[in-house]
C-alpha cells in the first residue's frame, strides 16, 4: 500500500491504486522527492501529475509544500482512487493549516494539454510502461510550452525503455532503481 512519505501529511496511507496502474514504489518516491527538494523544485510549486494513477506523486508534492496540483487520469477506476486520495490528503493538510488548490481531470493526457493554457513548475509524467513512444513524444512536446522557465519535468519509465529527447527540453539527470528509470528535464537555458 502506498503512503505519503513526508511533509505535513507524512505517514498517511493512501487508497490502493487501480489494477491497471503501476504505482511508484516508496523507495523510488523517497529518492525522487529528495532530489527535487535539494533542487528547490517543490516549495510553492504549481504541480501537474499526468497519468496520476493513485495520485501519490502529486499528493506527495502537496504534502511537502507545493501550492497547487492538477491530476490527470484517463482510467475511470484510477480516477476514483485519485478522488479518494485527494480528499484524504487535502483534509489532512487543512487540519495542519495548509490550504492548497487541487483539480482532478478524468481525461486523456494529450487532450488535456491541448485544451489547457496553464503553466506548471513541476510536472510528473508516469505513463504505463507499455505506453506508445509516439504518444509519449507528443505529450512531452506539448509540455514544453506548459513548463515554467525554471520548471522541472520528471519522467518515470521502465529502465528498458529507449531514452527520449524533446526539442526545447534538456535531460539533466537520470536515476535507475531496479526496473524503473527516472529522468529529470528542464527547459533549455535562454
């Protein structure tokens, strides 16, 4: 079972992920968030969690000081899990005096990105391991214009997946944990 690891809602147990999703392990999540905190990427960040699954990544960011979160999940059953976990975490944060903005979208990631005009400081992209490379490239391309100037994009994939390059983004760090690879991207410096 997944949980919030640290921050104001630390140790809170989340509802289990839907069967068709692949939740991020606590080990990977802990290392990922340690890296993001060291980079100053979380505090007051506007966060987008694509392929949200159980919403564990986005909600962890809120617990650690992000100001807002948009979760996008196409699967209806996983979206239901996101709703439950969102209520659980926002209630816990509210009891601690932290007011955050949370928006949930039951939508295809590419369609959401095409329709919206928001900008984000921290973006999690955690598609199913068997997700189409062509669709992933399309989504990453759409995200270039949605990432703030100092924003960070985190891509979680199978360690066996091919490396991706995206015009307008530079991959500045990769970490591998067993069969999971996490890549960090930012916009090219002007």
